C-alpha cells in the first residue's frame, strides 16, 4: 500500500501538439486534473517533466494551471532518470513510492518506470492518467511496467488508497473532485 508521506507523483511530458494526439485524450486530461487536485488535497508532491520543451512546446495549459508554483524540469532523455536535475530533486524529496502519469506510456513513462524500479523505488502506473497515440501502445507500456515489477492503479483507486478512510474534510474535498 502506498502511504502519503512516502509518495510522489511524477507528471511526464503532457505537452503541446503531442498531448492532443493521445488515445482517449478527454479521459486522460480529466483523470490528470482529478489526480493533480487530489495530490494538492493530500499534500503529495508533484515532479513535473517536459521533453524537449523548445521543440514539443509547453505543458498543456489546462494541466499546467493545476501545478503548484514549480517549474517543469526539461529533459532530452526518454527516461526521467537520465536527467541529473530530476534525480537530484528525487533524492531531496526522500520518498520511495512513485506514481507515474503522463505520456507516452510505451516510451517515456515505461523507461522511467523501469529505471525507478531498478533503483529500488516502488512504482505504480496510474492507468487512466497515462496514454500513447494508440491504445495498443498505451496498453503495452502499462504491461511492460508491470512485467518489470511495477503495479497498476487508477486515479480513484490511488486517491482512496492514500486517504485510508472516509472521514473529515479531506474526504469531503476528495469526493467533490472524483464525482
């Protein structure tokens, strides 16, 4: 089970025209928005990555507006772990449970997930918060992360897993974003 004080959300490359080409993009964007709002309610940190932003463009505005005050970390490696700035930020957070979200499932999300697993992190891929240009590549990326030792979850499943109980203001706020 993932725990709030051990968890970090990784948002990978939801940028420019590429983000608009994703399979099921409406569901993807809706789930990403709910996930980011949920992370804010639970006070779980978010690490935000952009692949070659000078070429692919910035993070999709409807997603970027939900990211609290930080700046994205630019990268050119497919795996986030190939970026020293990313690895330094991860070390400073001192968290060992990683939620993977973003695009594309079969490239950057997959390679990052495998690299994190090899470094000893627990990894869950949030299946409704990842995509690729085709359903088959989305599915393949998720399956390969699972084969490498990660697990799959959904936005709603992980938010309730992190909350543990239906009580208090946190639960009331969370229900509003899940509806």
